[in-house]
C-alpha cells in the first residue's frame, strides 16, 4: 500500500484531508509507476505531491539546508551586498547551486571578495536580511516534539546557522567558519569546507548514532551541494530547488510552504507546533 499526498494551495475539506489543501490518498501499485502517473496528472497544476510507502513515512531524523531552504535568502550574497560586490558573488552562487562549479572552490572565491568587511556587518545582515521561510518553525518544532532529531547542515556560516537553528528549534547546527582578525573578515574560510560530501556524512553519521536506517530520515535542500543527502535519505525533498536537484529528489515543494514536509509524513494540521 502506498500513500499519495497531494498538497494544494487551497481546497475544500475532503475525506482523507490532513489540513487545508492537503489530501492523503491510499493506493495500490508500483511506486515508480504511481510516481510517473501522478507527475503526469498534476504537471500543469499548482500542486506539490509525494508518492511513498504508507508505512514508515514519519521520519526520525531531519537534515535541512539553511540558505534558500529554511531561510529565504543566501547569507553570503547578502553579506556581499554590504561589501559592494553582491552582483559578482550572486552570479557565482547561482552557478555553484546549479552544479556548474565545484562548491569548495566557489566558496573560497566568494569569501575572498569579503576581505576587510567590518564584523558588525554580520549582525546587521542577520537582523535586516535573514527571515525563516514560512512553515520552517512549524516543521522543525513539530518533528522535534514527536521525537525526531533535527539538524541544520549548511554550506554557509556558523554565525548565521547558530542563530537560525535557535530561532527554528533545531537541536544542532553545522556549517563553515568565516575567519576574522577581531575587527574584519580576512577573506578566508576555515578548512575543511563543509560541502556536499560533508552533508551526506552528517546524514549517515547521525543515522548511525541514533540507530536508524536511512529509510527513517528526511533531507531537504535546494542546491547541488544538497543532492547527495537528498538522494540518500529515506525521503529527499527539493524545496524551490535548482533543476538538477528537483530532477533527482523523491518529492518537490514548489508551491506550498515547508509544512508540506509535515503533510508528506502524515501529520495532521492540528498536530503542528505553532509557527
């Protein structure tokens, strides 16, 4: 038996509905065939969907990307705005997230452009530019309240992940470190760089530490450096993702907010933590 979760933007109450616009259907058939059929049926509709085995869909481990996933911006691009080089940095970010550039080299190149930026700009950037995406708080708090471990793993920087993790309710955060001299950024990033393989290692390592099978894990992200963990997770979700990621993920969220990931796991709206 498989579960087909159809998440619409709006909709009237219906049998099997988990919440506004979220309809849970039980069907029989091969998952690959069902996925293809549902993809075809909703291709031109503002609908997010997930076809998966009904058993075990509530996950015990969440690994989430930060930039453009849990929050609505790319922190490095926004820092670059304070340094007057946003256009140059954003272009490299876009290419790296599409998988056109090696992540590690692209990160070093972008951070080098921030050399000399006053450290006060980091807090200003967080205060003025960083906001949780809709549903992020509900996603993390709800899963945590039901016993799941929630980990924020980012190719960005600890200055931001520490603050975002606390705001959203993650148990732990991991990211890269911007090096500074006490007054300004040096243009260097701490080594080794946390990238695609480190995100995958976090997923696998946390699963082992918790005694979980990878089928009990959920990973969500948007860029090429998230793809390995998305493919390895029991449920890998592409959130507003680049084409290379959306094509390989088990499910996509292009229309709804992050609470779609709760509906995918069978949670009803009344079980959500306050967003």
